[in-house]
């Protein structure tokens, strides 16, 4: 009786090569499917925030939450009465994204950085994009360290957990100076101090949904921010001297932590920015080709990073009187 013949070395190598080719063909498809699932979850997170914003407005006579900013040195054009930072839009949305217990523990009568431990360092899944890199709580710095434009000094007070979904802010990259009513080129949350009067005298009256004369279906409310991406100049050269606080904390009212620029140079994932040549406040993501953006009507759209700069700008204004459709 003849014994069955086994595979030769050449045959085994051919089989291994075929398996390798199949894996090489299937792996990109698997990765693409995983990214599609992550982007879908990201879309759901932003939709939850947009719906939470509407629920907030329903309980506040259609008033939009104020954006927050803490640059209040003597050279800044608007200062709060008590010189304390405001509370963020993200903080005010907590009850509407299933975070009522955390909101109840948040003390509105003290600044954001003076909260008790276990509050601003809480991980909030609805504020985290699954495609983004995994982060741990970040150090919180004294607010006076931001009065100059050189970044914080080593004086941590506490920790705050990062997030990935900033609100639409100012044309030039900073949301605290000026009055919203005199700046129709700016976004939903720009040019207004923190949400409550306890955070300081607001710079202007509350804007309401009726203030969005450009229409809710083509006005952005939130987009994305990718921590860990470098801060660069317009030539793409990293700038080690510029502090990148992008998405540093959902409770941190520093502009490029919780708001993003809406100017024509600040297109998604761009190396350029409206402010001082740096891209520290642009909308960015780890999704290939663009960013998700939630609009004031509750819809979420994926915006290509090749979008025309002026179109991106117009989608970020509330009173710009531009006729533009979501691409």
C-alpha cells in the first residue's frame, strides 16, 4: 500500500503566500468597516449633543448657552465682573446627555477649576470620539497663566478629562473678546461669557434660536477636535513654543479646549488657522478625509477636509446672511 504524499516545501510556500495575499486584501476592508462603525458612533454622539442643546433651549426660552473664554488680562476687550472663567457649554449640557448626577455635583458658584475632586476629571463617553486616541485626565492650570499668549506655566490645580467635540466659536480663533451682536461672522457660542451669571457678568445679552438668521439647517453647532495632533504654522512646521490645549477638557473654558475656529483658513484638518498662523483651534479628527459636524437643526453631516474655505466659514456663522448649503 502506498503511503499518502505530504505537501512539498514549494507547495507550502505557495499556500502561505496565498493566505498572505488574502489577508492583505481583507485587512483594509476590515479596518474600513471598523472605522465606519466608529464614525457612526461619533455621529450618534454629536447628534446626542445637538438634541441636548435643543432640550437646553426648550428649558431656557430658546436661549443658546454662552460660549466661554478666560483671556481677561488688561489688554482684553471684555472682562467679567469677578474675573473668573465661565462654565462651558459642555457643562451645561450634562443633564441632557444622561449626566444629571454629575451636573448636580457641579458647583456653579465657584470657578470650573475649583470643583471638588471627581467632577471635572470624569470620563464622559458621549464627549469622546471612538476614532480618537485614548486619553487620561489632563492637568488644569491657573486661569491667570493664560493672560499672555505664551501658554501655561507649571502650576497645576487639578485634573480635567479630555473631550472631542468643541462648539462653533469665533472667526479669528478666540471667543472671549468683543460682542456677539457686533460680530455676525462668528459662530453659535462665540463672544459670550460662560453660561450662568454666577460665572461673571456676560459680555452681551443671551442669543436665542431666533438670532440664527442664517437658518438652523446650515449653521454648525459642534464639530470635532483631535488631541495629540501637532500645533503647526502655515508651512506645516511644528511649533514647540505654542501650547496646544485642543480638547484638553470638557469643563475647561479656554477657547481651543472647548470651541473651534470657523474662519475661511480654518478648514477641517488644515495646518492653517485664522489666529496667529497656528492651527491650535481648528476642527480636526482622526476620521480619514474630514470631520463630523452637528448642525443646529439636529442633523450631523460629514464635512470633507477639501471644503472651500468660505463655505466652511459660512456654515459656522449665525448672522452672516450667506446663502450656502451643506456640501
